[in-house]
């Protein structure tokens, strides 16, 4: 597989980040999904439900408490030997945990650090959480969908999250190509 030599750390929850990592894993990347301890649901349903299984194929996993020194130390060891890290935390969260790009690139300067957040890394809304339905509402997509006599309605698929995940996977592959050049 084209990415079978690539090691990816997956710190994602919900839909957009896991969609990106799923694309990488289906191209052969070796993925380690880092989960919070005792987490029953990562935003894609419980582990044995269809949605979780669908969005997380071809991944190994481990539980780490990234709020602890021991958990962060283990993550840093993984980063040393990895090619890509994908996260979808709000900017303030990754900085508070000490797992932002500036910190991790000192551990591994060749690391491709991929990040998705609902409102970007800068700007007035950057610390707000963002999910697909919020993006659909703010973008106006919900105003063109619905039923007669009812208000705006969410599009059936999580189009914003899926598109963000696909585009991030594309960006990761391009960054890997550029890194090798």
C-alpha cells in the first residue's frame, strides 16, 4: 500500500479528524489511535457500534491520560518515531496539554502535524467547539434544505466534517510528499 511505511498518531474525536485518519489508514498507514482512559464514546458512538467500527478501521489503539506527565511522556516517545500526528482539539486545549506543533516539532522536526478545529487556529471564535451541525447552520447550508412549512433543517450527512476530513487527508499526503522532496 502506498502509505504502508508511514506511522500516524490519531488524537481525534467526533467525525472530521477520524475521517482524515481513516483515509490514511485505508492507504496503508500504520495508525495508533490514542484514546482517553475510561472513555466510552469518542463522538462516533461506543466501541462496538457500527459508526465507531466504520470510522476507525485498520487502527491500533491505546489509552493515555494526556493530562498526566506519564501520559504525555508516552505520547512524546510515540511522536519521536512517527511521521504524522492528527488532532482536532480546540487551540487552547492542545496548548494547555503541551501537544501543540511547536512543542512536538522539537521532539520530531520531520513530524507532519495535522490539525482541524471548528473555527480555525486564530480569530475571535477559535476557542469555541465546532461540529458539523454548527458549520451547516452558520454557513447557511441549512437554509436551502428542509420541508415546506418548517424551519431550516440539517443536511442528512455530516458534509462539513466529512469534507474537512477528506481535505486534511489530502493535505497530509501532500505534506509527506513535500517532506520527502
